C-alpha cells in the first residue's frame, strides 16, 4: 500500500530536489508552518512582466512536502500567472480528491506521482504546504494565483 | 407519516427499567436526555476498534479517529445550518461554550465601563454568571429583560441601545418552556452594532434550528440533552468573528507555533479546542444527530407539541396545581413547571419518584426565574421524543397521591 | 507475582485488530491509551440503566448517577492520596485543569509586573501557553528551567526566588520520558512562598503517585491516558487553597445563590465544576482506576521499566537511530523519542504504520523541547501495561524497513 | 418505601411546626441555603449563662427541612451548650449513617423519626439544613456546639 505514496518519482525529487535554496532577488516571500507536525517552508518568487522568473525555497519537512516543493519549482518556473493558477488548481484538486481524481500528466507533469498521497488524509497537508506558501508569496509579489482569479483569466 | 413513539422507545434501553417497583416514567429530559442504543453502539465501536488521538498522528488509528471526529463536526454543522464545519467548536457542555464567548469576545471587544451586556430574567445560571463575571472583570454593566406573568420576555424598547455590546438570551427556557421569538432582539442588537448569543441548550434538541434563519452570531448547545453523551457541547459562531477572537483555553492543538518566548494560534475551530477533545463524545453526538435527522426534527417537534397540549390539559384539570409559563402549546416547548398548593416541590418529586415518575424539583439552575414567580422552587416535567400520553397520565395519578399524603 | 501481560492484553478489544494487514502494534499510549472492556462496560451499564443528571434531582436515576459520580471522585482521591474527595475537581482534560489554575490562582494571587512564573523547557504546550497568557494578562514574567543534553532539568539556583509566585513543571516528560525528581523544586518554591503545580499527565497513568509525598499544591492529569475515556481530566488541589480561589468557568451547579444583581459560590469542588460535568466519563475513569489498582501501580511501573530497558537496548543497536532523553531506565518512563538519520519522522511513522506499528511523529505538543535538541520533529514510541517485547522487536524490524525505503 | 421517609411524626411537625417564626431578642443569627434545591432557613438563638433560652427560625423548605427545624427547637430549647452539642452530634451521626445507625430515643426524642431519611441521600441535606444553621447561629452567639468542642466537654 505504501507504493502508492512513496512513488519512485517522489523519492527522487526528495533525494535530489530541484531549485532548492533561497535566492535573491525576489519580489515576494512567505513562510508557512504545518501546525500538527512542525514542518516549515519558506518560498520566494521573483516576477517580472507577470511571469515567475525564479521560485526558490527552503525548509524542514518530510519527503512528501520536500518533493512537492521540487515539483512545484519544475512546474511553475517561468510560467505566467494564469498558467500557474491553472496548475495550482489542478494540484489542489488532485490532493483534495480523496483518490477519486484522475490527474492530467500534460498539466501536472511529475505532479501526477502525488495521486497516491490523496488517499492519506494526514499527508495531504504535507503535499500542499509548498503550494500554499507559493500562493502567498505570489500574492505578496502582487500576483494573484487564487482559483477565482484564474477563472476570470481563463 | 405518523410518529411511531413505540418504535422510538424500543431504541432506549433504559426505558425498560423499573424504578421503585414501577415502570420508569422519565419526565426529566430537559435536565438530561436518555440515549438510544445507536449512539451507545457507535461510541463502543469507536473505543473498541478506532481509538487514537486526533489531529496528531499519521498512523491509521489516529487517522480514523480524526476522520470520525471531523465527520461529527460536519454532521453537527449541517444539523444547525452552519456555513462551514469550521464554525463548530466542540466544548464540554453549553456552559463552557458560553464562558468561552464571555471571555474571548469580551476581550476582543475590549469591554469597559459604560458598555452594556444584556441578558434576561429567564436565563439558566450558565447564561447569567459568566456575564456577571465579565462585567466584574471589565466594569461593563449587566442589564436584562424582565419576564411577563405568562412567562414571556417583557418588551423593553430602550434596553438595547448604543451602549449595548453583547446580547445573550435563551432560545427556549428550561423552566417556563417559552420559545422566544428572537427576531426583534437580533435585529435591534445588530442595528446598534451589538453581537447576539443565543443559549440554544433547550431548543436544538427539540425543534429545527437553523442559525442562518435565527440570525444570531453565536449559539451554544449541549450533547447530553439531545440523545448524545455527557462531556460534549457545541459553540457555533460566525467564522469571521471566531477568526478575530483571541483564544480562551490554551494548550496543545490550538497553536500554530510555540516558543518559550511566545505563541501564535491556529485558525478556528482548533484555536478554541485546547488539549485532547472529548473525541468519543463528539462522535457519539454525531450519531445522535444522525438519529434525530432520520426521524426529522419537524416530526420530533410535532410529537412534543402533541404531548405538551395533552399535558397542559391534564395538569390544568388537577385541582391545586399552578402552572408557570405559557398556558397553551403556541410558542412553547415540552417543559412544564408547576406548583402543588401547600406541598414543597421536594416532597412532590419524592412521592412521584416512589411511583417511578422522575421529575426535576428545585430552582432548575434558574433562581431569578423562580424569584420572578415568587417561589424558591418548582416541580418540572419535561418531555422528549420518547414521551407518551400514558406517562402524562401516570404523572397526573402521581399528583393525586401527593395530595393524599399531604392532604 | 509476575505481571501477566497476556492476561492484561485480553482485556483490550482493540489489540486483536489488524492495521494494514498486520497485527496492531500500538506504541502511542503517551498520546492516548487504549481502554479495557471493564471500563467500557461500566460506562455502557451506566448509560443504559442509571443515566440521570447529577446533584440536581431527588429522583432515583439522579440519585444513582450522583452516587456513581461521587464514588468515582472518591476512588480517584484514593488513587493519588488526596486528603479528601473534595480536593478532586473534574475537568475535561489536563489542559483545562492547568488553565483553571492559571486563571483562578493567578487572580487569587493578584499577579502583577515584577512577579514571576517558572516553568521549564520540557513542558507540553498545555503547561506553557496558559502561563504565557497569564503573564500577558498580568504583566508577570515567565521564566524557565533549561534542559540538559541527556534530557534532565538543568539546575538553576537563582531561578526560583522571592519574586516567584507559581512554579509549574512536568512530572514526567511526554517527549523525553524523563521523570523529574521534584523534591528540590517543591522545597525551594515553598521556601520562597511560591505555589507548585505539577503536570502529572504522564506520571499518574504509569507510576504510583502520592500527592502527599510529592508535596506540590496542585496536580493535573487526564483520563484518556490512563485507560479511561476521553472528555475527563482531573485537578487535584489542596483544599485550603481551592477554598480561597475564585471560580473560573461559571454557570449551573457552581453557585450558592444567584440573583440578577450578584452571585455567591459553592464550596470546592462544586465551585470549579460549572454545568453538567462529564458524568459517564468520570464514572469510566473511576473504573479505570479500579483496574489499575487491582493490578497495582508498582507492578504496572515495573513492567514498563522492563519494557523500557529492553527497548533502549534494541534501539541503541539500530544503526542511524539517535535517542533523545535519558539513555538508561533510571529516572525515566516508557516513552522513547528518537530520530532516524536522513529520514523525516513523518516518513518514519508512515512506513511503520504500513507495518501496523503505530508511533507518534511530530513535535508532540512540545515544540520548545524539540527546538532544544535542534530538530523540528521526533518519532516517539511509548509503552503501557499491555506492551510486549515482541512489539519492540516489531518496531526494530520496522526501522530496518524505513532505512531500506529511504536508503 | 415512602413510609420510612414520611413518618407521621414528620408530617405532624411539618403541618404544625413548634417554635416557628423569628423572635427578638437574639444573640446570634445565621442564614443557610441548600444550593441544589434553593431551600433557605434563618435560625436565631438567644442565650444566657450558656443556655439556649430561645431558638427561633423561619424559612422556605420541604417537609423534611421544616419538620427538622421544629424537632430541633423541641430538643435544644433551654439546653446547655454541652447538651446541645451532644444532641447535634447524635442527629448528624444518624443522618450520615446511610440507615445503619440505630437512633437513641432518650437523646433524640421525635428526632428518631428521621432515621428513614438517612436512606435517601438527596434528602439528608434537607434534614441537616436547620442544624447547620443553628450551629452557626450559636457560634455567632459565642457558643461552640461543634463536635470537637463537645468531645472536650463530654
Ligand atoms: C505532559 C502532558 N501534559 C499535558 C497534556 C495534555 O493532556 P490533554 O490533552 O488530555 O489535556 C499531555 C498530553 O497530551 C501531556 O503529555
Ligand atoms: C437553558 C439552558 N442553558 C444552559 C444549560 C447548561 O447546559 P450544560 O449543563 O450542559 O452546560 C442548560 C442545562 O443545564 C439549560 O437548560
């Protein structure tokens, strides 16, 4: 049953994270905590003309949250706000789908490996931690990637 | 669909019991209700198969317990029409829920001398003393609605005014049975910028209650009066208000992060649920809500209206019995308090108990209500979904016996 | 007499359960314990035969419920060596008990700027945040004992001084397993006129605790960690102190008399038990205490010492495992926290759960303790009277698996 | 089963109470409340040379508490402090004896009718209410009728 959770792709991202480490310059930053387990993450975004030209992060966390941050970096770097919002929405929908949502590889790339996480309610928060911090960091950079905004733009 | 009271009674094991050689006639549900086997079974299965602490573990037992606990929250949210389950805070009883608001909202509003808190003369002590203490702490003034001779809130135009910050009144009186139409009070309070709490300890168990329709900002109710276990109560509050309020009880599970130097707090409802909550009790209350929902609260209420109409008629016919509260079933629930001429309620209750008829006697945790009617104590018969007209007849026979002993 | 763990296990229905296809190995009793059938049966019988509200009725059901509730109080008083049952206040959990003292004693002592409250760096959040809030309300200063590298309270000569008003420390740490010898702290506190509270949430379930021997003024503990139900906790306090303290939660049953203009309060313990208490839960806790007493707390403790010694040895032998807290069974209980090199506790817990081994991962509601050891989270295995050496072996095998997955 | 509680003697004292009504002069007064049922009683004592020359009372209460006050008046009027303490002790012991104590008619007179009350835990407080108020009223008159005092004097 653990195979669904600890996919090879997830363990790879965990052991070899992409884009990890906080970098300058940045236009928005957010620090999020998972109160139940103590995991923390800081996400920074740098943006110019509505695109995320850099996304950097650092934190303490489990394989799921760390791999999720690495995948986020891969998926959202150099994307427009509207694209990012769409991907963010798809990832959140996947995580909150209790295992009933079929992920679209075209949208989510390596993120589809997280489909199994949705079956572990206690771990969904881990996977979402970097995404929630990213959304806040983007907002502080003046870019709205919340789903209402994306609906308007889409 | 007619309400099948015999089928309902079969779900309550205690109703087969005898008391002092007579079949139990339980007429004290306003004090605490009995529990159907469906509630007891759910709790037993939880404790025997799924017991773990909530919100703290990734393991299977903890995850199962957390899901069951949160499912109960969602059920209760649905039962009272809350906007989201996050508006439901589990407490240990109504009393804690009211104290929570008195402390946390009192602090949030920074109450001070000149501010006013409004309650009424028909409140349970649990909706009086927390506000007296809040006023002592802050210098605010406590004011109250009086009660009319027929047991209704006495209108008072100027009582709620621009100095009023909080209004907290009972939705259904546990002594008089009065169901207060709170529309006017809520509207007036909101007009002057005051917040409204309703003590729904007696209404949520007995009638359909919808927080959106009530329009109040907070309501409190308690599990043991609505077929649930002891040890569990509920505060419903508007999320936007809860989100602004500081914590009350502090400790595990209500924090975001803690250092020795300072602490930040979790969002509601967790912010107000410090420590290990009454887990099995919340789950039991969820099962009680399922039970009530399956019967339908309209049907439950109608049954009690029928019983109340019958009881009002029967008791009015017993010479020497004086009823307190509304004399007809309109705008009242199935809680009837009365006096028997020349006999102290303690003695009334004792003789009824000897006949298996269980009523409450005393001040019913509402001394000011008793004082309003010039008596130190009353005898109270209170009904629920399992009450039958036969039981009302047994009460009437018991009262004849009372008068014989003290005649 | 040898401790018959197989016979004990037969009393716990949940221990026959499977988790993820493996027999349940429950190593999370410091979080919440499992409940023997003896406790569940007593509660069930109460709810099915004797349910009534307490202290309020003269009827038979109410009298039976009141007797059972007060008998439970007397049992618990005996269990911890209280001078009288009136020193036992029922709360909903340890957290409420500590908050009660922080509010009521804080008000009674009229804490002010310049006064100091002393806690430690190995406290559960429930013994940190209430004191932080008390200091915020009153301007008093919070100070604390540090923790040594081997998980003991760091001596600090000047910490308790003439400015100290309240000292509140944990008797047994829920993270490090340390059992604090509090003799010196109690003596020093009393020397300077300060009062002492002990958080006995982890000690009362696992070792013989006698309040007279401890010498403290207040202790708190919680039912669900000692074979009892959720929703019930205990504050023990010296009667002379309780008698001087103002109420905390206010409402029904804690009053002497109420008028709209003002209220006088009942004597302890009623003064501190506002509203309908967790009745069935108190009775269940009484049954838990009977169960523990029949086995003997010395025997329970000895069994856990044996298991702990075994587990310390086994875990020390697993490469890459780092233990937090005392390395030998002396002065520690059966709660072992550890880290696995390069693997986050969440992942450790998840893989163990897949093998049926239930441990807790995270900060254990003790973030400062984790911070003290430089980690955001730990994995914790905790034992009780039903734990076997086989279960320790299952844990060790699980850790091998963890290292395989993350190797 | 009620016969044990509502003895003829008790009902008689209830319907025709002895010594009822508050009287002047008095040297001590106490007001007691039973918090669970709301019953109240005020007891006054007048004393001279260590004897209770008057005991008067008024209050609201059930048959048990009212009859108990009437019996108290009968038993303690014109008694010395030591005598009163002895009778008080005997009555309290009877009430707290859960029905196991055999009352002594020479000491308790009509008070023996309360033996049955001891079997009704909820009613013991009713029977004791006037006696506790009397003890306080006496204390305020400077006369100690507590059992420790009586032990010393006995
Ligand atoms: C040391 C310690 N103190 C306090 C608590 C709080 O107990 P509860 O959650 O039952 O209030 C716990 C357990 O959670 C604990 O381990
Ligand atoms: C109207 C009313 N308010 C508050 C309460 C207090 O409820 P609880 O004792 O469960 O806290 C009660 C019942 O006792 C009640 O009837």
